C-alpha cells in the first residue's frame, strides 16, 4: 500500500510538472466587500459557516456575520481581536480572542450573546495572550494559546501547558493534533498528548493548517508555503518546485482534487493533490488586496478570503467563469469560435487564441494561456465565423482569413461586419459580406477566397444580414429600420427597401434580424416578429410568444433547440420544452451588465461550453453544470424592527424558522407587543454568496396582505399603522431557475391599546351601566323638572287665567265705572241743573225784592199781595230744590255733606251750601249769586267757614274739603 501511494504521488507529480506555469484558462468571478461595507476591522483572522449557511468572520473588531445581504458585528467585552472560530453541531460559535475566549449563542432579540469562559480557568493560567486556534473534538472544545491549551468539557476547563511553546493545533478525521516547538507533532489520545512525529522535516517552522487528504491521509501546510502528505506517520513533500518561502497562513479544501492556500505575496493559490499550483488568483484576477490572512471554502464551493481591509469571495465552484485574454490591459470580447482545438476570441484589440485540452468537458478548465494573433491588433476585431472549413474574421480594416496562428487579408480598406452564405450547399461558393459602406460579394473556389468588391446599391452599414426560406435577404439597422434587399441576377448590384413602423414594426429603431430554427425573425422592443408575405406586414411571432415584450438585441439557437438571447443588460436562455413546444425563460443575473453592450454575441459550442462576449474578454457558461449545480434556496429573516416612540429590535436573525426560535427560547407563545409598536420593518436574506447571490424575494404579512407580493430583489419591507391583532410575516426566495424556497415566517401580536383591553371593556361596561343608571336618574330628574315645569306652566296658566279674570273684572269695573261715570255725568247734569235752578231761584228772590220795593209805591194792594204769595211759593219751591241738590251731591261725592256734618256738626245749612259750592269748584261770584249776597259777603263767609273748620292758613279751603 505504501509503495502504491509513493508511486501515485510520483506519477502525479511528473504529470503535473508539465502544467507548471500554466493557469487554468477560465477565471472565477470575484466579489469584494471592503471595510466600508462590512463595517469591521482591517484584518480578518478566521472564517467559518454554520448549518444555516451564515458566514462568521474572526475580525480585529470582533465577530462579523454575513447572511448574504446584511453584515453584523458582535464585539467581545474587552473589544479585542477574534483570532479563531469553531462552530459545533448546535451552531454554538466558540471564539478565541486576545486575553479572552468563550462562545456566542443565538438570541432572538439580540442576535448573538457572548459568554466568556475565562472565569472557569484556574487563576494561575488566566493571564494569557491570544488564542490562535479553536477546535472541537468529541465532547471537548480546545483553545490554543502560545503557552497553554485550554480544554473545555462540560463546564470545566482542563489546562495543558506547553513543554516550550505551542506552535499549532488542529484536527483531522476527528483526531486532535498539535505542534510543540520541543516535542514536534503530537496527537491527543486518552486525555493526554503523545508524540506522533518527533523529527519533522521542517525545523522551527510552524504548521499553518491540516486537513483530511483522502482516506487515512492528512494534508499539512506550513507557514512558509510548503505542503506535505502525512500517512502512517510518514511525511512526504508535495510541491518542492513551487516553494518560494512566502508566508502562507491558511489552507482549505475545495474538493477531492483541489485545495486553496492563502499567500501573503500573491493572493491565493489553487493547488491539485500533488501540491502543484494550477491557478493563482491575485489583484489582476480580481482581488483588491493580495495579503491573505485566511481562506475558507463554503458549502457552495465559494472561496472566502480575508485580506487587508477587504473580505473577498471567489465563486470557484461556479459554472460561470471569465476568460480574460489580456490580464494587463483588459479588452472587450466581441465573438468566439473553436477550431481545431483552438479557442479564438475577437476583441476590441485583435484576436487572441489558446489551445484547448482534448476531451475536456469544461474547456474553461484547460491549463492554457492566451496569445495575441499577430497582425490582428491595432483595430476592432468584430466577428469570427467558420466558412467552408476556414476561420474568417470581420475586422475594422477589412475581411481576413485565419490559418493556424497567422492572418491573411481577403479585403482591405473597408470595415467588415458579417458573412451571409447565399446557399447551404457545401462548399459555399458565394457569400454576401456586410461592410461599413454596403455589401460585397465573396467567392470561394478551389480552397481560395476572393472578393469581387462592393456591389452597386445604397451605401449603408449592414451589421445584421439573414436570408429566409423564400430567398429574401433581410438586413437591419438599429437606428433606421429593416431593409429588404433584392440582388440583381448578375449579383453585381442590389436594391434596398426600408420597412419601418408603418409596415407593422413597433418602432423605427432598435430592430434586429436573426435566423432561428431555420426561419428569419425580427427582434424588436416588443418581442419577436415575423414577416407575413400575404399582408406584407410584420406581425408578432406566435411560435416565440414566450419572448413577448422583451427588448431583444441578440438571438442564437443551440444544438438542443434552446435559444440564447441578450437584452439590454441581461443574458438569458429560452429553454425548449419538446413536449409542450414552448420555451421557459431562464436569466443569468450573475453576469448582468457584464456582456458586451451593443455588440452582443453568444457562441454555443455545446451544453458545457457557452461563450458570451463580455466587457472583459469572454464569459464561459457550463450550462449542464449550471443546472446540476442549482440548489433550492433558503429564505431567512435577518432582522425585525418594531417602531413606536423609538426603534426596538425584536428579532435579530440567526434562526431559519419559528420552530427553532421557539425551541431555542423555550417559549411556545409568540411575541406580544404594546399597541404603541404598530410599525415594523422586516429585513430578509438568503445565505447564498458569490455568483449565487442574485435572488428574488416575495413576501406577505398574514393578517394584513391578501396576496403575496411580486418578486423583487429588494430584501426589506416596512409596514406602518397596523391595527391590533395577530400577524405572521412570510417570505420566500427563488433563484433564476424558478426554484422556490420554503417559507420563512415570524409571528407576533400587536396588543390592543388600553382602551381596547379586557379591563377597559369591563370598565366600559361599568361606565355604560353607570351611564344607564345615570340616564335613568337624569330621566327622572328631567321628568321631575318637566313636571315642575308643567306645574309652573299650569301655575302660569292659572295666573294668566286669574289675570284674565282680573282683567275681565277690571273690564267689568271699567264698564261699571263708565256706567257710574255716565250716571255721575247724569247726576252732575242734574246737579248742574239744580244749581242752575238755584241760580234762577236767586234771580227770583231778587225779583221778590224788587217787587217789594215797588209795594212801597204801589197802588193795588191785592194784586201785590198775590204777587208776594206767588214769590213765596217760588221760594219754597227753591228750598225743595236745595234738598234735591244736597241728595244728589252726597250721592256723587260719597256722602260728603253727611261726613262734613258729622265731622263739623256746628255748620249751618248755609255753611253746608257754601262747602258744597266750593267742592263743585264754584267761584265766589257764582256763590254770591246763589246766596244772593255780595262777593264780599262770600269772602267773609269763607273766612268764617275756615275758622269753623279750623283749616290752617297754609292749606286752602278747597284742598281741605277734597280730603273729606
């Protein structure tokens, strides 16, 4: 067995030596994350990956994590370096730092929480420097410092001091190994260190890494760029010819045949199992820094590299690679062709070629280098085509023929775009050549090409030429339209009819013509069109309806019936389904924007070798590997932020689903949040890196959204002003092959505001009850008030009624008063009449007096006596008038005379008369007439009367009489 191993390595080394100095033809795509992106320290010391696919980086500022979208940083308590990382089967992250070591555990809210193990160390050994290696073996985790190795088992730490100095510690095949400066290479068995190899072939050189190297073998790498195979305690040097003594601190296995070594001088080396470097990836190849401190290979065969201020990921295992013919001065690739096991690439500066290893499935893995075809440079080499068993080149300077590694001009002076064979019979004798200034005719006879020069016809640039099954020649100009070209019978001239939007095209510009599936199709801004000879118009293609509304700029079918296409920035494939007769569109987002814009070209050699013109040479796609390499993506929530008065992190990722979150937290119930947190932001990702990082997400908030969102590359979603209730955020991810992940979810409850809680509802019930009772009470009070009001109104009505009654009584009194007044007026009239009669009586008395005076001189006594008697009768009659007057007067004046007599009984009849006259406001003159006295006599009588009545001087006699 040992002889076989030695023979194997000897033969492998001899074979590999032939390839020394030749890198692989294809370069993997490189993605760089600068310090400004990952927000960490300048140095990265170790890299690992957990079971969910999340990446972890031991950095000079702590532990960095990356889930494909978001970087996070977790610092140690002393804010020092993390030199080493090891992750166990439960995704606990053990770290070794500077003066401290411990582990990070997942926490739903903080993401990762750190627990230091330093307190478990015996006090004697707590003063240590850096922990350079952290390794888990069996039930123990080992932490290597320079002077001591700490073994954590359960909650106890056992100390393993160094004999002199511990150089290295690592594991392979579940066995722990270490290097001691004094005792060499040691093995840890039965809880003790035993020498494995004491006499190492390298002296005072530290081991960098060990890893399994096939069955019962170990690959060992030193810090000075030496690789050894260790088997049966025998160490064999692998790469003597490739040892430059450079610093190589890290190594990682890629697959069973290759591994990667980090180098401080040249970036990283990809080596085969014989230790020979088959590819170097440095600054020219895409790294931003070549001082590598650590390398790691993830589950997708991406190589992660830690360099100064940059973390890079190399998509080494990807089915897509770059072919860059000029590493010092990148050129734009226009076309490719393989002829006689030689790959030719036309570019913006000539043609490059490289030999392809025979029978190699993936031609990008050929160990070869590109060479410039002399004479093809100093101009644009547009298009390579095979015709009649020869390779022809359309060049800025004309048309050329390539033979072996030389170039021969066929036409010169006018730039050439494309060849169009005029028939399919081999050998093709005549072909049209599209040039900058029109069409040429190319002849082939007896193995010799010859040009007949430009044909007579419109001078235009014909870059796209095709001939349909009817023999019609079509040309397109992206900025004018479609030309229908008619050749003369002698093929010395042609006519060109321009077709534009009026002929059925969606627009006058961005129209291209291609031959697909033995038919001519026209690529437009609205998909693919055909020309209908019956209607003489362009119509949308029914056969290629899958390409509807795509702005196609290039089409090429392959041997399997698939159609490769280019849009503005995307390269895609219409994968033909033979059963349905339809096309399923597949995009390649990994190379979006990398293809040659405006001069797209795809060369399909076979399903393992697709060449796409790119801005830096050519992109190589191993489509068969691409399909087999595809994996079902995984959706993860990276962060959930709730917003109330401030932002609150309620979920920090690191859990792939809710069941694991509940299992880790030990809680079955979901998170409940106060009503103030009614706005949320969800960040989600998929642990897919490098070339696989181009994914699309769809999400839905159950309890709010009715449908899933459309697919988008955005990896965050915000919701605002959510009502109280239970919600579940759902997210899924798909790749470009339409493989959809399982749904990741996060559930939470927004509690109702205080006014919607149970206690609030009870309070509302009590308040409602009190309110009802209060309403009843108020109703009663209101009814009482209404009753009082009613009673008051009744009282008012009664009062009003009483007023009406009083009013009516007053009316009656008024009427009575009016009646009485009328009676008074009547009585007054009667009294006045009596008074007048009295006046007349007074006159009569005057007459008596006059007549008596005449008796003194009269002659007839009898007659005189008769007259006297008559006068006396008149006087009696006047006395009766007074009685009548007194009666009426008392009646009108409330018994004035009677009251006056009662009050003043000493008044004579004549006094009563005067008082009555004064009450009637008679004047002294009138009273004098009534009394038959003089006015002076009346005044005297009034004076005497004042004395009898005892009226004060200040009070008039009339006023006094009015008081009675």
